[in-house]
């Protein structure tokens, strides 16, 4: 028996990977706006996503990991899930090849759920992300819904912003997770949102869409669902990763293969095997761009950059006199801001990084 990778997840954060205004990942054809191959290698060597974000299995998935002889292995870019496997022999063309089937069969409807959690208190300062007080989650899933995108394994890097789901989707998500939790426990519990009737929730959501007032009971149900979202967010959860063994749009984690029958040597035994090419899910989290506001105390002068600039841990954005308004009359050095001091203008909804010089 050996462990074989079932799938891999990479969380790539631009704040840690970019160098000033040079992007680690960009579709911009301008080579001066992108890191060169050697620079990307150097960025990869020191990158560790866990300094700001991590992937954590929920309780049900923790039990599933044990029951199905799976294993989670964290790495600097994220994590991979492996399955205890048996070596099989299959035929490809005229050649015999090695394939691997999970020791315990993984049902097509088996779903693994993970929370994407913040580990850095300044995360929202340097990340392009919705406000934590909103009632929305980011959902990365290979299961179809009314969410914006299906999270597919490929060589492409997906943008984190593409997976923001609506308030309705977010409420349904926490409801589904609570129902799964209820179904998989035998211990007595308090009344939770899992006890709500799904038809009742559908009625509530339809009323909201059509601007119809809710009655008192319906409003209580809605408030409970929204409160559940906020409880997750108060624990640092900003997104949910849900992967099913047989995902939608042919987004699968295993495949059926005819392998050699040891008794007849015929290739007529159907086995579910891990994919030859490991499903690789990659997500790129954008760094926040802010206006940089310089306070020159000696001159009682506030200077603001004419455009927004990205916040990065490494590299430097060069700022000159002509890049700010108003311009200082003397010689001024414009340092890049830290991530600690940032303010939101409530009128314009623009973020400002504060720098004292």
C-alpha cells in the first residue's frame, strides 16, 4: 500500500509573491509588469501561505479523512490530500502502466469540506477582499450552484475574486453544512439552523428577491442564518472549499479504469483509480491597492498619490514628486507604506495608506 495524491490546492497571495508593481501572476503582456522566471523561483522559495491564510477541514471532513484512510499534508503553498492506495496494472495502447486505486472505495457523492481561514490580523488591510461584516462568503467548489464559477483543476490560476457568492448562496451554504453535521452525529444537540425546513428557507429567499415583507417567524429564521455566517467570520473563516469526488462539468477526482485480473491476466476488472495527472486547484488572492497619503509634519502638508498602488511585502514602488498632489517644494523621500495604518473613506469607499514623513 502507498499514499497517492488525490488532489492538490495552492493558495497564492500576491502580497507575499509580488515585488512592488511587478506581478507574480499576470496576463499583462508588458514584461516589465511581471516577475521573470528566476524571480518567480526566488519568490516560491520563501513563500509560505500559512503566514496569512490556511485551509482547515471541518469536523465531518476530519472524520471522513479517518474513515476512508485519507491523509492531509500541508505545504508552503497550501495542502494536498492523499489516499491510501493499492497498485494496479492497466493497459494503455500496447503498454502496461501502473495505476493506483484507493484502498477504501471513495463514493462519487463523497464531499470534502474545508474552511479557508485568516491567520494574520492585518490580512484585510493588504488583501482585495470584501468587508468582514458583509453576509457573503467566497466558495471554491467543483459542485454546480448559482455561484459565479466552478472551481476546476487545471494549469490555469483562478482569481479569488471570481468566487464571491451572494448572500442567498452564503445562507444556503451554512445551512447545508449544518445539515451535514446533523446527519453525521449521534450525540444530542441543541436546536440549530439545521432544524429549519428547506421549503421554508426557499419561501424566505423568494420573498427577499421579490421585495416581499417577511413575517416574524421568517425574519427570525433569516436572522439565525445571517448570525451563523457572522459566527464563522468571527473565527476567521472567509471562504469554504467543497470538493466532491465526482464533481460537475467533468471536474472529477477519480476515474474508472480496467485493470489486470490477477487470475486471468485479462484487463477486465473495473477499478476506481486516482487520476494520472493530479488535480491541481490554484487560486490567486489579489493584494489591495490603496492611495498613499503622506503627511509631512514639518510643513503641515498632506500629499496623496495620483493613482492607487499595490501593497507588497517585498520590492518597492518608486514614488516621485510628480506622483503626488500637492507637490512638496523641498526634497522629499517617499517611503512605501506599511500594512498597519490604513483607512477607508466612507464617501468614496477608497482605501488610504497613511505614511508620516
